């Protein structure tokens, strides 16, 4: 049994690092879409996928950007994923030509639910953990399963509770 707390094996990501990694993901995805290398749209998994999706949409000149909201974390513990907002079905259809973007794949449970909704979409994450790796088509950095990633929107000089809500 490990005596480490989640923050003791942490990977701290700055805004600069996230921007560089999201651009690297865009470069890896460039020219890989099914329409002469182009992608039709981006679907960001909220909330963590929104910043990298914005950067990727800009880099790849994708103008149609939507979101899917999946709740699967409560503080630092994972629960069963639940879709609470879907993207425009007339745009995403079965997912052909759609890039689904998230910051991280952990166990893969969230992406499994999203893939069921858009089975032909291409799933890309900035960071990937081994348990969820099979749910991702493209990623930039792999981290160990027991590493907690601290994203810049969660951090200041110390953890900052959001103004409203618990997570």
C-alpha cells in the first residue's frame, strides 16, 4: 500500500507548457483528417479539453467547435461518467471528421462514453495514462497511472477553490 498522497507524485503543468503541448498535438493531427487531411469540427470535453481544443482549432483552422460535458470527477476521486451536455448532433453525426479533444485520459471511462456517442471520431488528448491509453488515437505525453496532473486552471501558489461549486 502506498503512503503517498495524490499531490506527492504530481506533474505540474503551466499555461506555457499546456500551450506548447497542445500545439504539438495540433502538429501531430495536421493533415490526418479524412477530408483531404482536414477535420470538419472539434468537440472539446469540458472542462479540461476546452483550452487545448481552442489552441488546436486555431492551429488547424477549424471553425466549428462544440463541447460535450461529462462529469466523472468529484474533487480528486473518479466516479462513473455521466453526459450532461451533448454536441450538436447534426454537426457531429457519427463522428466522421470530428476531433474529440481532452486534456487527459485517465482510466478511459469518460472517453468510452464519448466514443459510444461518436464512434467514428478521432480522439486526441494532451496527456495519457496507461489504463486509458486504448481509448485515445493520438496523444503527446504519457504519465504513470499513479501520477496526479495539476493543470494550470486548478493552481495558484496553492490550490484555489473555485468561486462557485465544489469542483
